[in-house]
């Protein structure tokens, strides 16, 4: 398979790229400001990983990058930004910036890739968040709303592109990273509520994304991968 992973140099993006390459898939890894990380990742994973420059806030950049792709079996929309701000202090510029990447950029990339995916009978997997399903973490109303839009978009797009292209979403919980040490207050709060008492390993999310890319009977679904946080 040939799979396009947007935001491929993030913690989750790198796990997605690594997992797909380990399966023998050809991975097109997009980057914007993280060129060095993208090429370092390519050096570590080998020729199946192909870095591609792309600015999701620039439609011309998206169209130019996608025009160079000869065939595509799956698109994984992993790019996104996260900021925190109390609602009373949240400005329109910050609201628009989050929606520009998390929603508008996802829309533009899906639109650009749709003809390629229709031709291959491929699939789209959008990375949402449990924040869309459990608002109230605090200072994230704009982020939560953007990820809620991703889930609604996923369901609607699945209906429009069926039966040629399947569209699903994954809603991860708090993903383990080097920034969240064992004493980090957010990590401790999360692990206390999660039924499995731990954060989510990014590789576990990658496995679910791969399942959605492969399973021909799933479309319009949002799969939660959160170590049991929502059920806690």
C-alpha cells in the first residue's frame, strides 16, 4: 500500500510512519516546519519512507504536493495543533488558527486526495481526539470544538464517498511522550481515571489506524483508543 501520513514527524505521526513501514507499506510523510526531523526519520526507516513538504494552511502547497503522487491507497490525517486558553481570554485569531489546521487543512487534503483514493478504492482515517467526546478538560474549548468537527466531517464524508472510499476516525486519549514524565499532573490525573491506569502508547493508535485502512467493512466510524479513560 501507499499511504500518505500528514504531520508525520510528531510523536503519533512518527509511530504511524514506523508501523506502516514495518508492514512493508510505502509511506509519504508530510512535514512543514520539521524538515530535519522528516529526513532523519527517513534515514532511520529506509527508502519506504518518503518525506513530502506540505503546508496545510496553503491550498496551493497541498495541491502541488498531491499532484506529484502517482497512486494512493490511504490517507491518514494526523496533522493538528493544540493550544490552551481560558474561554474568557480566547481570541478569534487563536480560534481560527486551530480550525485552520485541524479542520480546514484536513478538508483541503481530503479533497485533493479524493480522486486518487476513488481510483484505488482506498480509505481515509482522520485523527480526532477524546476531547471531542469528553469536553471539559479545561482551557480547550477551541481544540475540543475542532475535533468534534473532525468526527462530524468523517461521518458525512463517509456517506458522500461511499462505496468507493471508506472514511473513519480514531479518537486517541492522552498519548505517552517524553514531555509527560511520571510526575506530570496531567499524566497523573489521566492515569488515575483510566481503567488501565496508563497513557496510550502511540504504537497502539497506529495499529488501530492500520486496521481501519485494511478493514473493508468499516466506514463512518470513530474508534476510541484511550486506555479506558472515557469509561473510567
